[in-house]
C-alpha cells in the first residue's frame, strides 16, 4: 500500500513529542513490511525511508495528496471532505460534545469508551531507541515524566509523594521556575529538573530510576511515559484514571486515589521486579504490535467499512480535575 501519514510537527522529534514518535515509528515499521510511506508535515521533516511533502496551510489538504496514495493516516479530523480513504488517530481528550470523525481510532479501551466507541490501538515503543535496560545498576531516585506545565499531569502531587516517601525526584518535562503556572518555584534540593529532555540523557535517567510517579488528575488517554518507564525497569505509581488500570497491572505498579497509599507502596518498592516491568512492555507494547493493529483498521476502511457505527461523541463532561485524596 501507499500510505500517507500526516503530522502537525516536523519529524523526527528528539525530545518531547510522544505522538510524533509514534507516527515516525509507524512509518518505519510499515516500510519494513513493504509498504510505501509519504509524510505530510510542516517544513523540516527529513526521512531516508519515506517521501516527504511539506504541508502548506494555505492549500486544502485534498490538493496536497499525491494521486498514488491508497490511504491516509491523519492525526486530526479533516476540515474538508476527502476523496481518499482515511483513518483519524486521536491521542487526546476533548471536553465538548462535538462528534469525532466516524473513522476515528482511540488509544485505549477507556479512551474509546468515554467517546462511545470500541475502536482503539495501544501505542507501542520502538524498543531499540531505548537501549538495553540494566537491572543491576543502582537506582537512586523516582521520576516524573510529562509536560509539567499541564496541571492535570500533577507535578505538584508527584513532588509531595516523593518527599513523603523520602525519595529524590527527577522531573523530566518541566523547570524549577515556571511563571506560566502562577510563578511556581520549587525550592527543595531533592527535586531535580531536566526540562524537555530526550535521547540518551532521558534513557539514563529512567534506567537509574526506582519508579515513575504518575498521579494524573484527568482521564489519561494512554500515557506513553508509562510504557517508556516500565520498559526501563521502573514500576508505576499513579492514580486509577483513564487508561492506567488497563496498562498498570499489580505486577508492575500500584494505583490509588490516596497519596498515603501511594507513599506506603513506594516504601515497599522492592516488591516489584525491574526485569518483569521491562518484559511486560516487550511482550505487550511494541511498535510492531501497534502497526499490525492499525493495518486491521486500514483494511476495514479500504473495504468501505466505517470504523465506528456512529461518529464518536463524549458521554459526559468530567470534572476539570479528578480527586487525589490525602
């Protein structure tokens, strides 16, 4: 097949950008399977395995699609009718009742169900990009991995839980001084900030971590940080919202809406095996599995079947912030 993959950002990304990494890895894996890939992205994309077209926002997308394309893999609902078959990959939350495109695929069972759909594909990792995890080196800290400026990601709660469990915390995805959050300045020397880190620095920080703190205050659609951390041998301690109960089994982490319970489990962190955490991801969340699952939906669309019986629509608007009790 000739498959066009669109992205709102130039590819590949080197630091923050979980969605973009999934799109890049998907293109690589589809190429290995014998398919031909075209990326439609803003200026700056470079690829040695795919054709690249620079997206022009002033021209309708329909006029930018080459004739030889069989199917489009989009990451947002098209703004105009398209003549080519397409799938829309949705990785985010939306808190309004506007219908999604009928060919929308979500990223977890819970994510899909909240929009009255059953169509989802789990994200997967290209394991080679993370190197081989070490299960013998000393682990010195916990870590937080998310865009810390988003209040729903709850870096404040992660800092409190780390301090109450007497652990150092590495914050990946934020800075010590954040004016956007109302002049937040974190004084504690036990909390280290690494900004939007990526590559080898990020891998080393994860591989030296005891575990991921992920006390989100919203229904997490998927949480690529979860499977990245698990693959590097880090059990996950988070809230039981969104996809987390699907992804975090009792063998690889602990979920609770109470800080005291999360602190207690972290103090008993030796109950979790770093090796089992890593093997769990290698068995269940690879880009190869993700690609095979998307191919099933491509087949449906090419056979003129809609992915959803009706355009997915939000069931109910959730609270702005879900609770995390003491």
